[in-house]
C-alpha cells in the first residue's frame, strides 16, 4: 500500500516572515493530529529553505527544494547544488517542473541528469512530466508523457525513492484540473511504462503524484483514485488552511 504524499510547491512566493509563519502553522497542525493521513513535504524558495527547515524540525513536515543544478559543485553563478540542499536538511527536490522546462529551456536529458545528481547527493527527486493543451488536443498526451518519462527518468536507486509528478501544463495555475478519471488513466499508463522499464514490483511501489490546480474542493476526488498517490500543489499550498484541507482529503 503506497502512502500518499502531499507536496507544497511554494514557487517564487514568500518572504522570511510569511514562510516561517506558514511552516510553523503546518508543523503545529501536523503535530496536533495523531498521525497525519499522508506524508507532507514543503518546497519553499531557496532563500527560505534554512528558516523553514528550522520551523518544521521535529514535526512530520518534510523539507524539499524546487530545483537543483546538474552538478554537485562548480563555477555556476547563481545556481544551487543538490549537495547544498542536502546540507540544509532537504529530503526531496523537484526536477523538470514545466516552468523550468519552458522558461529555462530544460530538456529531458537535463532533467535526467539533475535527478541522477540529486540521488547521488542523497536526495529523492520528484520528476515532473506533463503535456501541453495543444498536445492533448492533438491526441498526443500519452506519447508526450511517455517520451518525457523515458528521457527524464534516472536509473533506479536501491535506497532512495524516485517520485513521478504528472502535471498537465494546461492545468497548472489555471483553476482547471484534470478530471479524476483522466488523472487515474494517465497515472495507470505511467505505471505501466515504469513496469516495462523496471519491473512490476518496483513500479507498484513508486508514488505518482498529480499536480495542476489541486484545491481543497477537488482534492478528495483526485486523491480517491487508486493510481493517484498524492499531489503536487502550487497556489493552494500558500495558506496553511487550504494546504491542510488537501492533506485531510487523503484520510
Ligand atoms: P498549481 O501549481 O497547484 O498552482 O496549479 C502546481 C504546480 O505547478 O506544481
């Protein structure tokens, strides 16, 4: 049985006071519930990782980051390495988010190297995939997702988890999420591809998250799908109330 994972992707939002207040509120809610109904992870902007790490320390809320460089160190002005994120207490790092693929021209190959580097630093990558609206309209959603998966997936790791996040680009930040049936079908397709590459047992153990306009009012129906192992949440992760309501939808 896969335990669900709800991830807050704060993107480029928040200053120190906001980030710490949100992290403290989530930690208090998580510590106050006997056993949160899912695993919880927050991925603040890089400037807040350290402070948020202190605010969630000792609580069930895990710490992650939104991106890392392909290399562990070197002359890369402005970049942050997976080793640095690990040093700050991160457990996970998102790689290949569509906003990085689009605005920073990240290819599948770049994403794969980032994921592999994250693993070598001791971080679990959350590898993002998803088709655009045009690709969906042209009936190519599955082919696009399959190509991204084959190109972006690092080799399996024996002790660290590799998470997949299916995030249709047309659903991100638009208020139009995939229907629960569409998410279930795409996740099942992705799990089939994972099984072809890595075998049934490993594919069945992997968590595949859905992302794209997950909100308190649609989370329960998305999370009820057996192939949906959690959510990658952007806008609705920015207040403790809405994020916690999504967490509770897993129970
Ligand atoms: P959204 O973002 O929940 O605001 O649609 C999700 C994401 O980009 O990870």
